[in-house]
């Protein structure tokens, strides 16, 4: 029996509203068809935007060795970012509104013009996509993994479930970002002042522009494009770190900026 796009999207929407734990993906909703997985993602997005706001960009998953080791998966893959889930510099979120919150340290790019679809064999690469970058900031991607069992992961369920994107937290703009070598920056995540993980920006497909080029090409293959003003969370340079409720997480990328996230206990 063919997998129903609307049925899976409705189930995901119900899971999301209930903040239910999904330790592993139900067998009846499994598929080896990546295009079908992205169609389900699109259908789920139509339900998400009602309360979370319109599509304002994309996250890129499964891009670095630490993530490969943590998940056992290889990518890349993309997921949608919704407007009301984008935060600036410092943010607080409540622990009772997440199933399990993780943070990933990323360079977040802003697209400065509509990016045309790649034509034929002429796809984007690091050099040709650079002209479409208008800004680069440090940031957290907020991960909602629904309590997944990491020994049972597969790529297509991750794709269907919005790439696990729960939000994006952007550092303050850095007017000198273009003077930095974005492929050679150190980063760290700290909880309550103690560094828990470090990483390097060059581990993300070699350079965040390679991530952006991959996304532009992949979206083109799916009949979509990047539009002016969109943000792109280019991939985590560290393994996802799960935030203890009641703690404060700080993400820092040298020279680029830092973000602070308070994970508040319910009042």
C-alpha cells in the first residue's frame, strides 16, 4: 500500500501538538523514497505555519563528523524554518513546551537576493553561491527530536519531521563578518558557564558556502528556490547538545558572535 502523504502529515501534527515522545519511527510510516519524504515535509509545513508563521528559510542537517557519529546518519538533508520560531540574540523557552530540546552550533547565513534555479548541469558551488550571501551570524538551531532513540534513526523520518527544526536563535549582526574566514572558526557550547562541546566551522562540508550551494541545488531539484531575505542554518559544527531544564546555554563562534538560551522550568 502506498504511503499517504496527508496521513503522515496529520500524525506528525498530532505528535507535535501533544509533545509526544517518538522513540522510533512507526513502521507503517516508513519509506525509502526521499522525494516522498520531502512531500510529507511540505504537507506537515502547511499545518505548522498556521501557528508558527510562514516559511522564512531552511536548516541543513547531517553535515559534519560529530553529527555523523552521534546519529549514525549521513546527509545532507534540509528542513523548513518558520517565522515565529526565529529568535534574536537572547531567548527563553519553557521546558514544558518541548519533548527534548537540543542545541546545535551553526553559522546562519542570510540570502541577499533571489537565487535562480540551477540550469542543467550548471549547479552551484562554493564560489558561485557566494554572491548571494548578505550576512553571516553565529547561532543555535533549536532541535526538537521528540525523544528519539539514536540507535534506530533513519534519514527519511528526519526529513518528514521538518528536519527536527524547533527554531533558530541568531546572534547580533556582525558588520565585520565578511573579513572572517568562515571556514576556519572555532566554536563552543556551554551550559551554565561550563563548556560541554567544541567544534570547527570547517567540519561543516568544508565551508558553510558549500552547505548553501548544496541547498540551492537540492531545492532546485524539488522545484523550489531560495528567496531574498531567507535565512539558512548551514549545519552544526558540533554534536547536538541536550539542554538540562533550568539551565542556560551559550553558543559562541570566535569572531562571529554568541547567543544565549535560557531553558526555563515551568512556573
